[in-house]
C-alpha cells in the first residue's frame, strides 16, 4: 500500500468542518489530519483542489446496480454492482436479499464468499443484510407475496448456520415468533431491523426492548396513525419518532421520501439517528426502461421511470435507482440539511448502526482510509478505499 498525502481539501470529518487541510495515509490507515499543509517526504501527494474530503459513504441497504442484482448470485454481479457504487462515492456496502426461495438464498451466501476476495476495485462488502421473508402481507410492497411467512425457528436457525456473514435481518416484529427470533439474533450479534410491518406503536415498543433498534426504509411499507374498531392507534412511524434511541434509514431520492418528510425526519431524529441508504436495485446507474427486481431467474418485471423503479402495474415502488452521491445532494438541496450533517448521515451514523464506528465513518487518526473527494455539486472526483484510489 502506498503512502498518500491529500492536501488543499476542505475536510469534513464529519463532526467538524476543518476547512482547508491535509490528510496523511499510510498502510491503509489515516495517520494525520490537520488544518493547512503538512510537510512530508516519501508520500504520493494529491492536490484536492479545494474540493471536499470526507469519509467514504456507507450504504447499509442495497440490492445492486449497474444492471446486476446481488440475487443473480454470480461473482460478476457482485463485482459489477460494487464497482458502480464505488464510482458514486460508496466505499462500504451491505448486499441485501429479497424474500425468495431458500435455495436462492444459499446460492447468494456461497457467491458472497466467492466475491469477497475478488472485490479489489469496488465498494467493500460489510456483511449480508437479509430483507425477508418474515413480513406482513399488507405491507409487502414489492416483495413477492408467495414467499412471505412467519418466523420458524427450524428454518431461521438453519439459515443462520448456513452463513456467518449475516449482520442484519429485516423483519415485521408483530408476526408470531418475531420477538423470540430477535432474541436469537441479538445473542449472535446480528441486528434485528423493523420492516414491511403492520405493527402499531405498542408492538414497536415491545420490539425495541427485544433488540429491534433500527427501522428499515422509514416511511416505506409501514403504518402511521391507523384505526381499528373506530379507535386510533399510533403506528410504526410515530414509534420511530418517539423512541429517541431508535435509528432509521431513509431513501433520500426525493420520491420514496419527498421534501416535507425529509425535513420532518431530520427535525425530529437528527443526523445522529438517520442513515441515508440507496435501497437500489439493478437499475441504479442504468437508463429508464424495463428491468427486473431480484434475480434474473426468478425476479419480478418492473419499469424504471420518474427516477424510481415501479411494479409493472405501478401499484408500488420496486426499489430505488439512487446512488449515494444523489442522496447527499438531495438531502442538502431538497431537505435543507447542512452538508456536514448530510455527510454524517452517510458515514458515521451508518457506521454506528453497523457497529463499526471504531474504525470506519470518520476522518480521524487510526481510522480506515476510506475517503471520497467531491465538489460543491456532490460530483465524485475520487474514491479511496483502504488508502488506494479506485
């Protein structure tokens, strides 16, 4: 690994905007961060031209991009998606599944292991995020309903034994057996996350106590205030706001979460509890037109238009086509969030949620040298992973 000096860049750590300064990198780690210039020798010196220098973006939830889905279960699909997202500033991502047949899931696991050592030019893989199959039918969104079911200990224990790379599992917590399942996951150090749920406030509170401390794609496929037998009940959305320690992720493409909701979420939760995610499908980085959600073999036909993927009947969104740089741009320009806070939502906050904030998500001495350089328009100039330009 080379010794690298990044100078003349506007450094956002993201807890502080240092102004114009210098970052030194040696053996894939950040060794110095200072305002102004640092005189050194034996380093490759790179002038950032007064562009921003920030931590690399961390995407907790993505299904693919570049016309590839991780459920295609080929190393080429994994690498193509990773390479595409790296070009847009993502340095770490979490390949995400869809509800499907377990044989497809096991193939996904095998391919993940094969792709790990081959991934030298793309965003690194942080672990596997399972999205489904334990979801509410009423809030299935684009998840294939034929695969939805309640948690079954025999099934999920077999899945957990099959892969040690699982770091998060998105579940509807109101389903029978979900709380017991959450206890199993937390004992293994796996994050149970709330998703595709019909739960009301009281059920979310119970779930939080059991370890459900994060909400997947906030506002998508969940209840706000609802009525049952004429009585009003607060839903998952209100619980997400009222539980201070609950973190949420948002698809800030301006479509899944429009301007008023961006502003509301930021006002009530703050950058420390919001992670920007793409939830991107294979259409990310591709032109509008017909596409497939999920694997080429068993996926659903979808249409990409209006900046989003939709089911063919246009009854629901079918994932986003966003990239991380777009999320930063939108949350700043549409949501009115200061750039430093926007960067935090894509770096240190997801690192904390993923429990890797001791080594990733900030520009500080001793941290991994995962860095992006971008201009005022949030156009990526360079992506650096482990101290190497990608």
